[in-house]
């Protein structure tokens, strides 16, 4: 299989190396004759984000016969690709090549129109920009990659490893993917998605904001029942007025906001304490450990115990 990987000025070495390492390992292990080549808009050399110069990069025509075209990343400013790259992706897709946009590489794939009306993923920091440009794309923060067969997108940075191993698994089988993963000393499969990595800061409270006291009080009393009626009473408002004003101020319903804050606090406790799941569920105001586990898995795509193993701090 011929694999063409797009290299552009300023690309990081890590993003560029991930598909080469995974797919070239297939050949090194004798699993299949897969060949990777770097191409750019014009043949010659490119300078990476680390200041290194890569020579011998092929021109765009090298992607014309590739079975898999990979855009491993993209410019951090999310700029629109030029027409040459967009046409290359569209033509490659039309002739049957698989298109893969890893991390921010999903941006040019989306701009090419290949993801229209489909589910996709990219780095969580680009969700807003991609959603604004392509409101018809259903971005999913709970997965590390989304594969439609003809087009694949992956979440942030290291998720490219997961996506490339998935491609190996899909084309050569689980045993081949496991052998590649073992050779590279990486996990053959990771649970969850990037929702567990996304920062969700509270909206900034301005002076005189009638909700500041309510929000601060709620955060200090997450272990208690926080019904809409109780919060409205705290804000000295009727239930109906409070719900309407709360949404205008936070962009969320009171129930959804409280649930998100409980989950945020549970993440912090899983990362920084050795409390049991039962203790954390109680401290964060979940009705039961079962409710906590179900809500956590639904929000972050991973069980609390698995999350703790991933993020557990090194202790003395």
C-alpha cells in the first residue's frame, strides 16, 4: 500500500513522524509491503516547527496514486488551505483513496467537503472554529478517532497513534496491529476520548453579577441537593425567572451546569486523592456510586477507575 503524508512548513516533527513510524513498522516487521512518502505543495525541502530542514520532500503529484493520503496536522491558526490541497484531497477521495486527517489535519479535510453531514473529531481546541465553519459536521469529543471507511479523523496529537494503529487493524487484522503496538511499546487500544482532557473553566463573573454568589455557593455545596428551586431561592428569584436568567448568563440550564461542576470536581478528586469512588460520589453530590460511574462514563468515555489510572499523580 502506498501512503502519502502531507508535509507543510512549520509542521511538528512528532505529527509528521507518527504515521511514518506506525506504517513503516508494518513493513519492518514483514507484515505487508506498506510504503510511506512525504509530499508537499512543491517538491524540495520544508522547515519544521523545531527548526529542522527536511529535504527530498516530493511534490503534490506523489499523492496521485496513493492508497492512503494523510494530513497529519495543520497550522495552529486554522487557516484555510489553498485550492491545490483541497483539490488533491477531493480527487484522491473521488478515485477511492482513504483520506485521514489527524489532529488539526481534520481542518483541511473538512474544508474539502469530505466530512459534510458526517461525524468527526479533531483537537478539542479547534472544535469551535471547525463548528463555525462547518455547522453540518457532528464533532464528537468522546472518541479518539472516527472512521467512515473512506475518511478518518483523529483527536489531538497522540491520538494519531491510535488512529494509525486502527488503520493497521482494519487492513491487516488485530494480530498485526498488536505486533506493531508491541514493537513501538504503545498501547494497542486506549479507552475513552479527549473529553477527559478538555478544560471547562467557569464563565467569568463580572462585578455585580447576580449569579456570582449563587455559583460560588453551589461550588462550595456540591455534596448537597442543588435543585433549581433551591438555587432560585438563593438568588431571590422565581423559578421561571431564574431559569431564564441563568441560561442567559451561563449558556446552560441550572441542572446541566450543576451536573458539569459535579463531574469537574470528581475529576479533580480522582486526580489528587486516594478517596474511593463511593466517597467521591458522595462528596460530589451524586445519588449513588452507580449514578456517578454512569454519568462519568457518559461524559468522558471512560470509567472513573480507568481515569484515575491515567491521571494519577506520582506520590511520595
